[in-house]
């Protein structure tokens, strides 16, 4: 069977056979938003797609395309950033899942990198499960990367983790010579912490509330070696955990 997993690049018989065998669709929600002067606007989309492609390959499944644009309203003060309304993203996911359900797919795995997509994905996943009797699992690949690599992959914005993630997709899109205006690390960490609280927290209006220059972190610490470690280890982690959750839905795990 072809090593290709991207749906649009498969022939119809190949796609039909793969769906019949796995009954699983992998999706990588995207985002087009500023990531400083050294990373592309599509950083989150590229990171998610690179990991999701590897996950789909390891699960003998298919990577079903989603729009590159996600839910990123708080980046719109930087030209080039784009955002969907949450209801638009939900509607697109519902439409695609309705198609997939007719092809026998009953499991959907979202491989997400963009933090701003998460609330919308939860709503979309709930709707899909109710309407089409599918089981939906969400893998937050940026959280997993930080969990596995710690200081080598910090949860900043456009720092070492996201720079390595773009290198994983296409190293030519990274230009570290332009990374000259970071917001101080302590300022970015403190700003992000306000909005990542779990008990009482405000809703972000503009990313300037986190980082005045739009980004912070240590992109110079990213390497091609780290990029390949992320691809391998994060995809393995997602595959293992997703299989557990889908098995739980069948009643194989108590």
C-alpha cells in the first residue's frame, strides 16, 4: 500500500481501502497568525500537519485536509493574521465528518498545535459524536511536545519549540537572523500565565497582552535534530494514547 497518507494525493480506490481498513480519519486544524519576524504565519498549521502526517502513517489511516486558517482573533492586530469564526470552523468539520461517516469512518483524531483552536474543537467534537455516532479524540501536540522535551521545547510563542516545529516541516521557512526583537521571556511567561489559569481567568483580546512584540522565547536553541526528535516522539505518543482511547470506546479497557 502507498506510503502516502494525504487524502487529496490518494486515488479513490486507495482512499476507500484505507478507510475500510482503519475506519479512522486524522485531521490537523490549522492557524495563520503572526509568529514574529523569523517564522511563517502558517507555523501552527505546518507543525500540526507534519506531526499528523506521521501519525496517520503509523495508524495506516488518512490525513483529511482542513483549512489552514483557524481561530486566532487575538492576532489580528498584526497584518497577515487571519481568523475564522468558531461557528465557521465547526460547520466545516461537521460537513467533512458527515462525508466521512458515509464512507464508514467512525473515529476522528484531531492533531492540533494551536491553543486558540481548542475550545472550538471541543464543541465540534461533541457535535460530531452526537450527530454521526463517531468517536472523537483530540491530541494537543504542542502540549505533548513541551511535556516530552521540557526546556528544550518551551510553551512560548515562536521560541525554540515552534522554531523546531517549522524546521520539522520545512527548514527553509526559518530565518533566525531576523529574530531580533523578542519580548523579554519573563514578560511573555507572565502574560501567558494569566490566560492559562484553570480557575479564574480573563479572555484574551489581543496578543499584545502577552507579548508586546508578538513573540518571545529562544528560537536560536532550535535544531534540526530536535525537530526530528519531536516528529518521532510526539507522533508515537499520540498514536499510543489515541489507540488506548479508541479501544476504551469499544469497551476493551475498563
